[in-house]
C-alpha cells in the first residue's frame, strides 16, 4: 500500500449545504446552479474548456464518514461490497460527478445537474467525451431492478458526519 | 488549497510495461487482458461486484511527468488547457479508466478494454452504471473534429518519465 497526496485545485459553492437532502446523483434537466471556484494557480488550465457541455469533476467527499467494506446503498435494502456501490464512504472517498457546464467567468465555472455539497474540494476537472465515456451492452448487477430511482432519491445523511 | 492523502487499494498487472505504445483510451473490443490485484485488507469490498460488466477504475497516473497547464493532447496539434484534455500530466494525476470486467478470482479482477500501465496504483473501483454515467446532447469542444481517432492512437511517451 502506498500513499499519494493530492492538493485541491478549487472548491464548490453549492445550494446543498449538507449531505442530507442532496441528490445522490446528478439530476438531469435540473436548472439549479452551483459554482466551482478554481484557485488562481490553476486558472490557465481552463483554456478551451468552454467548448465542452459536460465535465467530469473529481472531488474529495469530505463529509463522508469512514464505514465498513459492506454498506447498504441508498437505492437498496441489503449490504453490498463498497466497490459494487457508488456510496461516498469508501476507502478513498473520491467522487465522480458528471455536471453540465453553463459558462465560465474567470475562475468560476457555473454548472447545473450536480450532486455536490457546498465546500467540496475539487481535485480534477476533465472534459466528458462520449467516445471515451459511453459503453454499450452493460450489465449492472444488483442495480438492475432499481433503475430509474436514482433521479428522484435524495441523500438521507447515512454516510455523512454533518 | 488543502492536501488529501489517499492509500492505494491495489495495483495493475498489465501487458503494457511503459506509457509509450499503450492505448490512450480503453480500446473497445480488445481481447487483451490485465489483472487488478486488490490488497487483502480490501477484498471484502469486492462482494457483489461480479454482477457488473464494466468498472470505473480510479488510479494514480504514477508515470506522468509534471507539465505546464497547457499541453498538446495526443489527438491534437495545438496546446490546450489541461482541464480541457484527458492528458495524464495533470495537477492531480488521477486517471479514470472504464474497463470491462471478465471475472473475479479471490483478490484478482481480470479485465479487458483497459489503458493501464503495469504497476499503476489503484485508488478506487466503482461500478459503471449507464443511468448515472451516460449523457445525451453532449458537445466536445476541440475534440469534435478528432472523433474516432482515439481508438487507434497509442501513447508516444510525451507525458511519461519512462
């Protein structure tokens, strides 16, 4: 086991102030807005990003509590191996959020369709590219009979230290 | 700026021994195989993962050299802001690989369709779920007229310290 240190490149300003009540995944079509504030040292890296409609935001899930390797996900009623879930209480609490980019104003990214809590540290931003990021013929294990529920389910705080 | 420490949960055994010559993205349909070795402490977290056909592997791009915030991506000929590219030389070199899961044997995940170099430290594994991870009506900036090239382009070592 080796350790790796990452420094945040910015943070999220979000209307969701705590885990409880926050969407568990990006809600498609939502017009609610948040901002990603990028630290000055990294602003140059935003060049050319405005041509992309969707971004992959890697974040540190800073409110997630430590948990065991078996968790009951929001969308299920029985414990699952943590790596078979998207729950935030993971050995390394790194989140993936695919968000919609509305505009860039200097060091601020205005976004919609997010599931990010206010103050979340941002580790990386990548452009979402369907050629790279879509897959066909996917099977989804325990999630197969939970389809469609994610868009209306809110976090109930079970993985958070708020 | 805050620092976050993550410990690897495992590592990759791959036929690609260095960056040069490695696919720049997962090659769909490739039958070449690699293994992800999970450290003993985390094996319990693999429960239920075998029902999923595709995994999101978060890794530390340990061979990436530091670079400026403008890089010329493999698929382009002019420098772009690093956050508008998927180049590995990023402020935080965290990689996202969507791979095909073939089987799980104790602490070993046999995978296909990968772009991972031998020895890559693995930070997290999440199930790929199209409901969460697909987007429609996506625009892709500078990449728009490079479509289709990613599947046949190999890394030329420009971001690596091999």
